[in-house]
């Protein structure tokens, strides 16, 4: 090959490389608390499917464990360095992540909080989430209606998420208490209520082992507990095992939030009396749609009318419906569940 032909070939190859680079797809990031919790697995599935449909490259990150704040900060920084158009994040620490999120937004990225609002909520460009207060309120209303006259003398165990009280933890807890008819203290935190029906609050880390340990601690404090609120269904499963160990599993009401397939099965089996079902796949898919729109023309998503976030839906799942509380049964819940 002559030098002239060789030069033309090299230039042509360079041009093709430049064109390929110019045509490279915009990217989006998904950062979840873990990559093992079925809720986040389904969230990733929804984000990946929608990203493929819309021609976005998706890069997924997760904390090593629930509470791995440093891992999430590193993921945000990696997304900025990679030139991503936007980030979807379920924050482990809703207050501490704010500085990293601000840096990403200052760099021109759209940041959307999924499931767990940041503190303050406007630290993100938008929040796509279950109405977690309503989710708690529904199970509180159901528990009150189910107990009837016994609600006035209930002995309530509160199985929360973490000492740091992330927003999702507070919203579900306070929603449940309000739904049950307990006067709240400061609704921005849990644990300051004065209602004597509350035996106590214990944290579970949102897993079965934590639920078991927390339930054991509260039973030691008051063996007559007859109502158990749990932050999620893994914690509820652990609470049930603790109750079963002392022969109390048949006469204690357990309520929860999530709507995963194992949790819905536990409703069917009578382990959980009622759970509020949320929809992580739709949540993540809508988030990816918002990033695609932002990448196209700078459009930012609008909140649901009357709320400061985009409400992605919630439904109460129970096989023992209570008057005045709208619900679906476990068969319908199984059609809509995840995990």
C-alpha cells in the first residue's frame, strides 16, 4: 500500500472513531442501598429495561451493606466523573449524602431520589417514591379497625430501621402511629411519643435477624405485646420467629410495608396481617424516563399535584379486610409483587 493510501486509511479510521464517539449513548446511574434486597433487585430490573428501551447506558452501583454511606458517595463521584446525565439514588443516609448530591447537581447532573426522600427533600431535583407516610397510615388504620375495642389497650412494639432515622423510616413509623390514633410528638422523628400503649422502639437494619433481635428485646420489656409494626417484611419475618419461639405467634398482629412476593406470601400464610405494597419497578422506570427527557432538552420532572414528590403508588394487601380501609387481597398482591 502506498503512503498516500495508508494515510487515507488512517484518517478514515480516525473519522470513524470520532463518529462512534459522538454517537455514544448518554448514560444514567442507579445507586441503591444494596444489590441483594429483592426491592432493589426489582428496581434495577425496571431501570435496566427502561434504559435499554430509551437508548441510555445504565451503570448500577450499590452499597456493600445497607448503611454503606461511603460506598454511595464514591458511586456519586464516579457517575460525575463518567459524565452521566443523571443519577437515581436510594440513599442510606439521607442527610449525609446531601453534599455529594449537591456536587453532582452543580456539575450539571439531574439527581432523583428513589423511594427514600433526601433530608431536606429539595436537596435532589426530584423524588420518585411511595407515599411512605400513607403506607404507614394504611396499616395503622387497618390495625386499629381490626383490633376494634382492644385498640384502646393495645401493647405496641415498634420495629424501626436505623438509629440515624432516615426519612423512609420516620415516615412509615409516624404514618402508622397516626393511622392507629396515636398522638405524634415531632413528626420529623420517631421515639418522642408519650402514648403509654407504645412499649418501645427498636432498630432492625431492615433484615430478618434484626427483626428477631428487636422483637426479643421488646418482649423482654413487655411479654403482653399484641401489635407489632415493622419497617419492612424481612423485619416482620424475624419478629414472627421471635414470637413463635415463645408461643405468641397466633395472638399477635404484625403489620408491615413493602409488598414483595415473600411478604405477600406471608400475608396469605397468616404471618403478616397486612402490608402496604409499593412498586419499585415502576419507580425506577419512571426515573429513567425523567433522565432521558432531561438529557434530550433539559426538562425536569414535576411533582404529583399537592405533594413535594412524584407518588408512584401504594396499596394495602390483606386477606382480612377492615371496614373503611381500602385494600386488595393476597392473590391480587401476588400478581403485583416483586422479588
